C-alpha cells in the first residue's frame, strides 16, 4: 500500500511515518508540509492512500479533498473532530484519526484500511449500462440482472465503495457510486439532496427543517441542495 | 498538582526505536521555540486570529508530551482567541513555560 502524508507539522508527519512502519506492506512514498505540493505530486504519481491533515494554512485538507482528481483512499488526521466528521461523508474517506494518534487507534485504522482495500462484496457489483432509461434500471447482483422500476426506488445511499438502493420491499447493495447511478436516473423523479443520498422526491411524505421523510426514513438535506429541492416541488 | 511533560507517548509510538525518539525530540526542540515566539508576537500585536492558529499547532505538541489538561486548556483557549477572548492567557503561558523547561532539560 503506497501512501503519502500531508501535514504542515513535521512532528505530526514523523509520528505517522513511525506508525506506518508497524503496518505490513505500508510504504510511505512521500511527505508534504502543504496540500499544494501534494496536489502537484499526485498529478504524476498515483498512490493508494493519503494521510491528510485538515487544519493547514492556505490550502486546508477540505480544500485538498475538493481539488484532488480521482482521489485514492484518504485517512484524515486532525485535532478537530468536528471538521473530520464533516468531511467523513466522502466515500473515499476511510477513517479519521484524532491527534495525538495512539498506536492502538492506528491499528484499528489499519484494519479498516485492509477491509476497504480487500472488501469481498456480499453481492456482486456494478450497475448495468443496458437499461431502459425511461422506466427501469437493471442492477447486477451475483450475475443476475434484477430490474428495478424507477417508481419503486425510494432512496439511494452511498456506503463507502457501495450504494444501497432502497425500495418499498427490498434493499440492494451494489458496488457503485452515487455519481454513476445519478447518470442513469431520470431527473424528473430523482434528486441528490445530500452528498450521501439521492432520493425519489415523488415519494416524500413531508419536509421539516433540514430533513425529508420518505416512508419511515428521515434523510438529511444539505444546505446547498435545499434550494433545488424546493424548486422541484409543486409548492402552493 | 500540576502535570509535567513526559515522553510516555513518544516511547509508546517508537516501540524502543531510539533513532526515532532522537529525531522526534529534535523536531520538537526546533519547532516549539519558534511557535512559542510566533504566538507571543501575534498576541502582543493583538492578532488573535493568527495566535489561535499557533495555539492549534502547539496543542498537538502538548498532547504528545502527555499534558492532557494542558491540551484541553489549549483547545478552549484556541476557541476563545477566535472570539477575541484572552482570559486563559496566563494559564496557557504557564504550560508553555513548563514545556520550554522540559525541552531544555532533555537537550
């Protein structure tokens, strides 16, 4: 596992380097005192993992996450738990470590990483491209193509490298991303209301403050997505 | 009784690797005095936003040196500084002083 460390404090980087030595197959290929240098490096070198500090001057870890193209797995290292929780919604973020990082906590992180890299899917992968765009979507589970009618899909939730598609009767776990499935869904019915959720907004029961209710599920609405949702609704 | 800096955490991380311990202490000995000076300069010039950023960096070192209460105070002080409140200044300075003395002792 090839990794880089991005942190403006050399003491913090030194600790992560030392902790990485305790993980078999973990190779620290470079360290960077700022996010800009790391971005330049990633333009010509690919890595499997980034240990990323959130609180850095000029370009923060959150800025970095927004800017990096095709991000590898990321572990946040921070003193600000709140920042970390905010960023944790990104599907490529595997874990966050609050400084000072203990050896025990780092080992737990290593286990999470191992699971993230070697995940054996319970149900097999990938959304199918051959589908009827108007009415339904086929998902490939264990070499079986299952047809889901758009009108039956209620909620799609990002869960790491997977998405969970919830219908009235079933839940399907598929190896895909919200971005991929969003391209297959009709805009007339579906809307992303949070970085981890796409909803079938025709199935909304009610909207209260920053959440919507679909059947018995309360789904958060992010501030940036709220105006579009309100625009799509037939408001009196 | 006031807590005192210690090397327990560094020794735990190093697993007995003396080379790492030495390298790490050199980093602390280099970074801490500069951060302390920057912090005081920003505070004296009433640039509390920048002094909060330095406190953020220092608090990590307090955690590394086993100053659990010092770390908690730094968390609070960093937040206070962002709102222009310096009432924890004296307590924080005492912590800085104890770290400085510790660094000199282990040099």
